[in-house]
C-alpha cells in the first residue's frame, strides 16, 4: 500500500508544481508580464490544440473549422457576462454548453461525410460563423469586436493559473475518458469503421460524441481567449486560425494529447521569439511542417503520451535497478 500511495502522491506533486511554480514566479515578478502572457497564450493554444486533436487525431475525422467553435464560445462568454450579468465561471460553463450544442447541430448532418468532404464542409462552417459575427453588430460589435475586461486583466498570475488549471483538468478528464468504454469505442471507430460496425459499435454515434466533446473544449478555449486578449473579434473564426491549431496537432502527433500541448507551447514561443521578422515569421510553420513530414511524419510523440506517473515509474525503476546492481557488487 505504501508503494501505491507514493506512486500517486509524487506524480501529483510534480503536476501541481508545473501549475504553481510559474504562478508564484509571476506573482513575485521573477517572470515579467510579457513572459507570463506568452505562457498564458501557450495554455490557451494548447486547449485549442487538444480540441482539434480530439476530432482529428482521436476520432479520425478531418475538421478545419474548430476556430469557428472557439469564436462561438468567446462571444457567448462575453454575452453572458456583460449583457446578462452572469458570473464568469457560470458564463464559461454556459458558453461551453452552447458551443457543444452548436457542435451537435453542425455535426449531425456533416459527420455523414468523411475525409476531404468533411474538411470542406467544416471550412465553410468557419467562414459562415465569421460572416455572421461581423453582421450581428448589436451583439458582437461587428468587425471591431467587443472588449472583455475582467478582474483577471490586472492579475497576470491568476490569468495564467486560470488557463493552466483549465488545461490540466481537460487533459486529466480526457485521458480518463479515453480509457473508458466510450473512449475505446471512439478509438475503434478511428482505426476501422467497418470492423467497429461489425462488432456492434454505432459508428455515427461515437463520431458525434467525439465531435461534441471537441466542440465543448473549443468553447472553453474561446472563453480563455477572450479573458486573455481582452478583445474578441470575428477574425478568430478565420481559416488561418483553424490551420494554426491543426499545425499544433500535426507537429505534436495526431492522437497524442500531450504531444499537442507540447507543440502548442513550442510554436507559441517561436512565434513570439521571431516577432522581429514581422510577417516573414509565418514562414516558420510551413517549414516546420515540411521538416516534420520528411523526417518524422508521425509527429513529435506519434500516439504516445507523456505522464508524470509514467515518468515517476521509470525513474523509480531505474533507481531500484541501480541499487540492486550496487548490492550485487558489494556481495
């Protein structure tokens, strides 16, 4: 029992350290506001990368319209908070539910398609959302967007903590879901739809499940985006945004949640580090994609996952083997 408790406690401490050590460094100004903003944007991009990975890497459906769901979540959060006066935590929940409902209504007719046809339909959906948001000026502010200044605006430490906590909770819940019966059924549909159907798995049902979960996560990402940027514009539903998030998934590895998170942080940092190149820094993405496709087409992690528990077990087994070797030498 002692070993089992330690194997849970120590990885938990490591996971909390990843959350709270940067928080305290930001709070005591060891990390300046600019670096804190990059860390926070990395967490928001990671949430969106996880959303894309759920539908593309895990469910196996090519969708390039996730930025549209992010826009729905962002504007819904602003509407519920500013226009209806609902507290922010409840607004985030309601906005995510609204986004999931939009995912249901859009996915019901479109998920009967697959491959390039589904990609084209989701691309069209993103553009439709962008045009609608521009024309609903009384609610969305039109092309100028809406400002969304929250109490977190003056507290970069709590802004980071909110974003990174949301990301960690999403990862934990999603990884546990993938180990469940429903998660295994979604993976079976991804691997072979015909074999899954022959074994009694409802292919369309589990495609819809994955699509709705991805939409819900995208809604959370949209709410975090609105809180971090203080301004929500219709351009966040553009095709370029969806492609950016898809690049995170391809680089990190389709099917690897932690790979998407790692790639989101790396590319967010590179984008800020190369800002002096102005528009030429956008060439980094296609160059990285070409390099990955040539030398590691499965992405950085492929379908593998990084976990604190697995890291702890490898370290502890290494220490045990080393101690046993020393004991054998002494004997």
